[in-house]
C-alpha cells in the first residue's frame, strides 16, 4: 500500500494493514514509534493480541530534560501491558552531538539518511525495531512488525527481522506493508 501523502492521516489505515498482517503472518510482536502516545494508544485499543512495544523519542528531543509523552499517558500504556522504551536513538545518539558540534556527517547518520531514501517512516521502523531488540523487549531472530511515521502518527509498517545495533547490517526487511509514495 502506498499512501498519496505522508502523515498522521494514514495512522488508522496503517493500523488496519498491521492488524491483517498479524493474523495472516502469525506475527507475535509489534513495535510502534510514538512520541506523545497517540499512535501507541490506537494500537493498544486495537487489541492485536501481540507483545506491543512502544518506542518514544528520547527525553530532551524537543526541549532539554523534557519528555514529549505526558506522564499520565506513559502510566496508562504501561498499566495496560504495553512495553515502553525511552532511550538514545540508535541511528543518531552521540553521533548527532558530534555533527552538531563539529559539522560533517558520520557513518551512523549516513546509514539513517540512506534509509530515508525509502521514506522517513522506513528509517524509523528500522531504528525502533533495533532499539527494542537491544532492550530485550522482542526476541532475537524473529520477524516482527515495526511501525513508524513521518512527523506525527504512523504511515509506514514493515515486517522486519532486526539485528542488534552492533550487527545492524544483518537487519532484514522482509516486506514493506505500507509507506508513503516518494514523489
């Protein structure tokens, strides 16, 4: 499925596509990027019957010391069984600090920009799946569905077998379920 435009308006259709793939492919784990909790709550309410992992922006992404996800939303997600991960982004992290300070591009940032050639959401899918694996929230060597977006909401979903960050090039995207058309 290719969406005409990137963005939040595709979130519910992305959820439908993921729900169908979970059933058809017997997927047991879904990793969802969610900054404010909007997307994670939609996926939680869909009762997919899977291990649902929500990966948020790092604290300080928008403003130093602040989380974009309100504490009450975090608590609600955790209490409902969603596993929540807030940590350094694997495809930026300290390297972004170096490039911000000294300029230039560094290998991990080049990897992130290469993935963006398939769309911002595809980069996010790879990133959150690797982060969830590194945190031990999904199993090693198993296909999962990763969901990401462009800005807000979800517009991209992939079936992926992530590798740990130390072996990121062993990551394999089996199928792109949906994404915005690159126009």
